[in-house]
C-alpha cells in the first residue's frame, strides 16, 4: 500500500475526495484542509493509512461530529478474494441500483477484499473551534450534559 499514495481529486462542488488506500490520514487531512475541507478521519498515528481505517471502520473521535465511515464513504474500489475488482468509486450519494456492497467491506478487516481506492465525503472546514471544560457531580450528569451539547451542535 505504500506505493498507492495518490490523491486523485477533491470536488469543490460535492466535497468528495477520491484517493488511494495507501494515503496516510495525515496526508489526506493536509490535502483536504488546504482546499477548505475536512475529511471524517482521525488518527493519533501519523503512519495510519486511509485503507486501514476503512478496513477497520476506525474513525476515532471524528465520528462524534461527522458520523461513521459507513455514512461518509461514497464509493470504493476493491480487489475481492477471488481476484475480481469491484468498482463503485464513481457512485453517487444516492444510489438505489442494488445491494450496497461497500458497506460490508468497511470494517471487514480485509477478509472479503483489499480496498485500493476510496471516495469519501468531506465537510467544509469549520470557521471556529471551541473548547469547553465542564465539571459534573455524577456520570448521569455527564450523560445529560453531553446530550445537550451534541443537540446544540446539530442546530
């Protein structure tokens, strides 16, 4: 995967980035952020690759804000176990042509096929970021506060 590190394109109209599985998450973040977008990927390791994150369904803390990879991956190109190439890379966000096979590949840990390329929905870079430190008396209070904060962010 180390030689599969190309970022094909980032559409300014749809916010969809198409890249190869060997692109590191840090490279994807830098590429997208330089164009005003944020991909729904997060990693604490600089060598973590996009293909690995998809194979493990590993989004990290970004899933709290942007949702799971199942909802943000628009298409995949995958080499299946029998050698066939399954290509849904040019799929549209709304596709009702049959089974959504990419959903079973995300999180399959490479047992069903090897992901070689992905099309991932990105989001506009936030204009501001905020940090809030709260103190709570119990875990129930933490849950109640979290629900209010997340609900406020969805407005």
